[in-house]
């Protein structure tokens, strides 16, 4: 008969080391984004859609989105690196930026605006009394994606959510350049990355819901959603996962037919 200590050691080794060398814990989903995704959204009673994603997935969700951030500032503050330090092979990271990445670097650099361009272009700017080199949006996303996939993560690059497309009283939505950049960045990261056109999935649902319902989803401004609106936006992301065939789709609890909207 084996001793108690031997039995404990055997059990510990079974939990810690799986046959393939990976942790046996369930995969974790990390969210990297701005206030449209973050806890408490943009304040004043708004909520980010990342808060509700946990209810559509059967695995844990860690919301690391931070209000006011862009792909650039999230990188500079070391937040992608912090996620890389936490994750284990097999985890998922959803990256969604765009709302704070536009603008101009002159005459004042706000620390969030990216260098114009679609690839390796760089800009020199002055921020916080220092001369800094600013990369393009795709460069920040690709660098982050490669950092994370090198650790064994599955990366989903998501297009930004739309501002209220019913704001003028007539429905209007057109993908902006960050949608194109996000799609191209996912391709450049490699086979461990996929793209979800979250903006289009949200817009399609919003068009069906109509102006009265959707206007109520934006109580503060045309960007930040109410809790109910954020829940709808989260379900649109789940729809995109299911329709797009991301590896994360196998953890979506809702069937495709039970989520509003159609596959695109």
C-alpha cells in the first residue's frame, strides 16, 4: 500500500502536468481594449461589453480593458506585456481598439494617437516633454499579437464597435479604417490569430432593433452604451465568433441561431 505522501504527490503531478505539457486549467479569455469594452464603460451609468461576455462563454473571462486607451497607449503602458506574463498556452486574447487611435500628433500629442499609415511607418512626436517614436495602428496590433501568440495564446483581433448609427434619425453605418487595419493585422500575426468584424455584427443588430431602442442604448454620448446595450454588443461578438469559426467559438454557450443577427 502506498504512503499518504506518495499518494498526494501523485495527485499533484496529475493536476499540474497534463500529458501534452500544458496546464490542465480551463483556458482563460483576456480582453484588451478601451472604455467600450472596459468595466463601467465610460462612466455615468454606462457599461463596457466585456462585462457581459462571461455570460456567453463557458470559460473564465478576465477583462483587462481600460478606458481612454488606444493600441499605442495600451502598448506603452505595458498592458499587453502584463497579459503575456499571465497567460498560458491555449488561452485567448481579444484585442479591440480604434475609438481613441485617431486624431493628429500635432500641435499636441495626446499620447493615444497613432502614426498614420498601414504598416511600418513611424512618426516622431513630443509627448510629456519627451521625444517619442510613434508606430502605426497595425504595427501596435501586430507586435502585440506576435508577443501573445509566441506565448501560445490564440488571438482574436476585433473591429471597433460603432457609434450610435441611428444618431441622426436615419440608420447609417460604414466600417472605418480601423476595421480594415484590424483585419489585415490578424492576417499578419499568423495562423494563431483570427478576425471578428464586431462593428458590422453590432451594426446589423442595431439596424434591426430600430432608432428608439438603440438611442436608449446610448444614454451619455454616441459611443458608450448602457448596460442593456453592452449586453447586446457582447452577444454580437459571440455571434461573430460562432459565424467566423474562431477556436473560441467552441466555448460559446449560445447556439448561433439563438443570437440576434445573421452571419456575414
